[in-house]
């Protein structure tokens, strides 16, 4: 597991206390030398119950940008 992947997982756990989450490093499927540039994140959390899909995306993006 990469340090970036660990960082993403730690932040998701801290911010959302998810019932389920998955962080997959997909960097090898993209061109270029970067080994930690593309991640797929799946999160199930009761914090998202009343949120629209776009607001869920925005929430996750704000965690990391």
C-alpha cells in the first residue's frame, strides 16, 4: 500500500466514519511515471444520507484539495 493511499484512507475514516470504503490505486492504468496519481474511491457513509450525489463528490474533493 502506498503512502498516498494510506493518507486517503486515514482522511476518509476521520471525516466520515464510513460503514464501507475502498481506495484503489489505478495509477498503473494511466500513462506517465507517477505511481500515486489516480485513485478510485468508494465510500458508504450515513453522513451522505441527505446529500445529493454532486454534493457527495464535492465533499470528498474538499477533503483532498
